[in-house]
């Protein structure tokens, strides 16, 4: 299996670049988007294994991006945003996000959460395969 694909959606170029560089250094194949429409397009063409998604984006917000991509194909989404109000967290999780980190964030923790989300997906796939094979 090749490198896992991650889509980083963040409108701040410095943050987008830093996250992309770190995940690339960790062995992931990373694509970038900087706004809502670009994120949906990149999701369709890149077919990532995981999406890191800012909430406040130009075009339309991360919540709408999450709704649209989850309607196409379920994929783990980690919201990465400055919005830390409980309501914002609940809305993010309610539209399909699997995890939520607030800015400022620790890069090592972000990488660990990405790995944990991907492990969870792998385990679910293994269990589903075992259930089908065991029938």
C-alpha cells in the first residue's frame, strides 16, 4: 500500500505549508486547498484517506465542506480551527468531523491524532473484512 493521502484545507498559507511539510516529512502524501470550493474539488480528484479542515474558509465554510465531502464518501475529518466555543465544536462534530483541534496547536499532537484516526479506519476495515469472511 502506498503512502496515505491527506488533504489539508487551510486558508492561511503559513499554517497550510507548515502542516503539509510536517505530514510529508512523516511519510504522508499531502494535497492542499485554500478555500471551500477548492476543498470540495480537491477531495473529488485527490480522493484522500483523511481531511484536515479549517472552519473559517473563503467561499464557504468548513462545516459546508464537511457536509459535502461526507455526502460523497465517508472519510475521517479532523477540524483544525481557531473557533473553540463549545457550540462550534458540537456543530463540527455534528456535520461529520471525527476530531477537533483548536489553534494554536502542537504539531506533534496533530500528527498523533492523524495517525490515530487512520488506525481507527484501518481497524474498522479489518473488522468488517473479518465479519464478511466469517459468514
